[in-house]
């Protein structure tokens, strides 16, 4: 038993301290600001993306961003009574980077997850909100990376 614990601790230390993990956005210089956000679709997703991008961006280049977001929740499977068992949540964000009234980059980012139903609907709603917030932050980070790659 103690050999398994020692082996686990050695492997754990090697994995955690052996690699030089560093978040990509810390290494990347973010040298742009956002002039205007033009958004349509899911208001909460758009606001979360705007907040993340505005908080992380500062620099000399200024871009306008158009965002169109969509959230789709579908039932993947039912139980024998017809109640939902598994849901699928898809977040899709189409965005366009505009510089001097000219489109310079367009892309679509999609995030999808399947999850089990929770009998407590309040808890289910909170869980879905956490998923959407996490996806919105990830999408905003991907957008920041793509905009930073435009700057040479």
C-alpha cells in the first residue's frame, strides 16, 4: 500500500513541477484595444465576452468587433417516462474584426458539452449558467489570441 502512495506522490510531483506550464495569454503581448462592440444574439454571452476582452486588452491598435452569438440546448436522451436524461449545450459565436471600416478577419468558434439532467431545476439552471460563463471566457480568450496574431 505504501509503495502505491509513494509512486503516486512521485508521479504527481513530476507532472506538476516537471513541466513548465504557463498560460498562453500571459506570454502573448496584447497590443490592441476595442473601439466598438456590435453584438447580436445571446445578450449574456456577448456581455461576458466584452468584459473579458475589454479587461485584457490595452495597446496602440484599435479594432471594432462584431459578435453574433447563439445558444442551443437540446435533449439527447429521455427516460422511460419521457423525462430528459441527457442534454447537449452548444454555444456558437461568429465574430468579425474591423479596422477602419474594413473587415480584416472573420471566424466562428463553437463550444459543445453534454451533461446529465439534475432533478433540482434551480441547481440545473446554475450549472448551465456556469457552463455558459466558462465557454464565454474561453471564446473571448480565443478571440484575443486571433486578434493578437493579426498584429505584426
